C-alpha cells in the first residue's frame, strides 16, 4: 500500500473516534480499560520525566500515560486534524504533526520513554520507527510497545470488527506481528525486554523494553 492511500485511511478516522468509543461502546471501553490497567502496572514503578507518544491520535491515551507517569508528555501523529483536536482537548500536553517514517524532529537522547501503542502495524517502514525511538531515547530509557498479536483468534475478531464500528481501520494494518517476532526487530536497535503481558485471550501484546546504557 502506498503512503498516500495509507494516509487517507487514517484521515478518514473521526478525530473523536476513541472518545466516542469509550463512551458508547462496551467492547472498546473494556478493551482499553484492561489494556491500561496493565500499562499502569508496568509504567508506575519507573522514574519518567518526559515521554513521547507516537501515533497519539486525539491524545486521549497520551493523557492517560501522563497521569500514570506524572511526566511531561509529547504526542505525534500524521493527521493534522487529529493533532489540532488533541491540542484543543489537552492543552497541558505538547502535540505535533509528522510522519514517523520520515524521522522524529527531536534531538538525540531526549526522552525517558517512547510509547508506540497500536502504531507499528500501521507502518510499512516500522524499522524506522524503532531506530528513531532508540535515537531519541536516553541511555537506559524505555520503549513501550502495544501491538495486535496476529494469532488465529485475533484474525477472526479483527475481520468482524472491521465490518462494524472498526470499519475505519479496514486495510490499515499493513505490517503483521507476533509477540515472539519482536525480539528480532527490537534487539538490533539495542532494546532488551524487561516486562510484558498478553491480554484479551492473547490477541494483544504489551511489552516494555529498555535501551542499552
């Protein structure tokens, strides 16, 4: 899939997609509540002064990470309209528009934490996101990854979800992962796993990785 078509898919997603889902969809509310209970458990013990949330969309989950870490937060997304919405909704956070695959507009060793929640599967060039995350992280900094674990059950659930409320995401997953494959993707950039969880009948994976000192 070329970049222009992928960008159009993401631009078609309503800016308040997640806010509306959390208010009106039991399934989305349950999914994200469970997800963030694990994320909170993983991140709460860490000392984080600042973080970067890649693929932040409307900033609703960037705000959750800020509340967990009590840190200064930055969010980045490819869609100008969702970034404007995020700025309006969360003025205490910092947001900017940009394509992760073109590099990150931050200096080396700038952040304590980078989060990529439901991001890597949307990127044809996910290796750039990984290497750039390593570049902007301080030595000993953390990378939090959240991805669909592409097992048979996930494929079944995703097929039906994209026929219903999740229709905006049809064709949006251009890279497919299994949790066991992440080691080979992240280790070359100097990341080592220190915590993880497979949730929702193992169809979703959360992993915390630390950059080498």
